């Protein structure tokens, strides 16, 4: 049973497997010639929107710099204006964190090196300082309600590359009532990606391999020694980011090095010499297969692919080279190109599964304008394009609204696209 609140979108990517599909409600269902509206609001360093009960929309934000704070706003679903705001929440080292609505009714935030539990009215119920002086890039909620989080071991803007950081990462489990640490497990290598989980299995993309860690009812974490998804095997290839657990596999994109070089766009910021790949790791055997997105060097991503198990389609992208592509796949993971298009996409993709409407973004560097772009996942046909109002390319999270609408966060604003 899920420990997330029973809503349309209770956490990032819709849940801990990162399917990135709404859990209920309508599609955009865009019809030819139909009108749409975009509402945007300046909101520096907005990370994600989550939904709780109908009409309850929560936005996670933070400051920028070396010593930061975060806070949560409840915002009006249509105007995006704040209804109420949490107190400042201590953060520390900066990297975008996470927000989720828990089945116990509380909201949880992990940002910087702190975890926080908030009531729905945004009063603070508990706070925990996490063990390492690093940012912890979000969390996932285990079926029993425990909070699983991990430190971010990548390079960051304004961070000191000569700092004596640990040469690995560590999983930490918090109990949900008072955020006390109940388990810790040091990993064999650093990890940059956000974690994903299926039941009590936690999947971590390390710098070279996918690891599986099992959480037991005795409150212990154990690395599965028989599972080794070694994916980094090519000269010039760099590490992977967030995994999607779907169709019997973990899917992610490699060549993640260089994300700290983001300058309002990911275009032309890559440093990896090997072409960028869609990586598939079989969850039974650990077997790895690689599919090139476009075959170009110096690719870069900082986010996951989109996997549609119903249609057997995987969507990947190369943000530095401005390419978005979709592949069909079979039971063995073999892929065939369906379509490929030039598009400056960088945010987490999202799918309305019934209609096949794929939510992406496209940054227009000539106008300094990020755009919503809705595509047909089967054909790649463009169904809608609209300015978000953000001069910066989003590398963050979209989410559905309660109706035929979708939100998108960037480092400059939060936007809402509404159909009809």
C-alpha cells in the first residue's frame, strides 16, 4: 500500500517509481483550434508543485547561494498567488530538493542537509539535520511510511571542488513522526541521481553502476550483492541520473556530468565525449543495454527519461545538443527509433497516459523564453506550444493540476497551462 496521500500528484514524478503520470483525473485532451491560457508568476527558485486534497496546491521554493533556506507555499490553483507560507526552513548547501504529501496527512520537505515535517497549514511539526554536510536531493516514501533520502555527490555551482567530501554516498532512513534516523548505509561509490523505489527495494544510480538496496521489517538496509547493473563501460561516458522503474527495468539517461555548468540553458554545456544514451537495466538479471539518443558528443542531461509501458515507448533527450527522441522497445529491451526532433528540452517529462499527451519544454534562446510543448508520444506531432513566461530553461518539475491543466517550475517562475 502506498504511503503517499491519495491525490492526483502527491510527490515528484507522481510517485517513487517515477512513472511521471497523474494518478487520476482527466488528460489535457487538446482539440484542434481549442483555446488555452498560460498564467505565470515570478517565483525565484521554484522546484515543484504537489497536490493534496482538491484545491490544495503546494509549491516548494528556496534561496540561492552557499547557505540557503527553503519554504513551502500553498498557492491558489488558478492565479498561483500565495495563500499561506511556511516559516523559513533551514537548508544549508544548495541543490533542488523535494516535497511530498504523506498518507499520514503531513507534508515532508528534504532540502539542503535538513528534513522537515509540516502540517497542511504549513506549521512545522519536526525538523532533522541530516548527517553529511552536503545537499540531500529529495526523498522517497517507503510503503511503511518511512522517509528514504540520500546525499547528492555531484559538483554544484558555488561549491568548493577542493573540499574534502566523502568519496561515496549514504542512504538514510527517517521515521515519519519525529524524523529520527533509524538506519544508515554507506554505498560503495558516489551517487548524483535521485533515488527511486519499488516496494521495499531502493534503487540508486551510482557513478558507474545501478545498485539495489533492500529495506527490511527489522529496520535495516542491505545492499543486494547479486545485483550489479554496471552501465558505465565506454570511454568518455559519464554518470547517470534519476531512474524510472517500469516494464521490468530501470531506465535512465547517462552523460550527466556538467550539470553545474547550467547558465539558464543546458544547450552546448555538455562535457562528455561519448554520445548520450538511454540506459536500460533489467531488474531480474542486471543486464544493461544502451541506446544512443542522437550519436553526438558533448551531450548532457540532469533528469530522467519517460517510459510508457502501455505503448512500449521510451522517450529520451540530449539537452546540450537539443534533441528529443522516442523509441519503441520489446520485452528484451531492444529499441527501434519512432521519431526524433530538434528541441531544447531539459525538464522532467510528464505523460497523460490515456491521451498519450507528452509534456515537454523547449527553450528559445533567441527570445530568452521557455515554452510548454505538448507532443503526441506515438508520432512526435506537436499538439500545442505556449510561452511559460520564464527566461530560464526549466530543468525542474511539471505536475498536473486538478483539471485540464499542468504546472511547470523554473528557477525564475511557476507557470500554469490551462486548456479551454
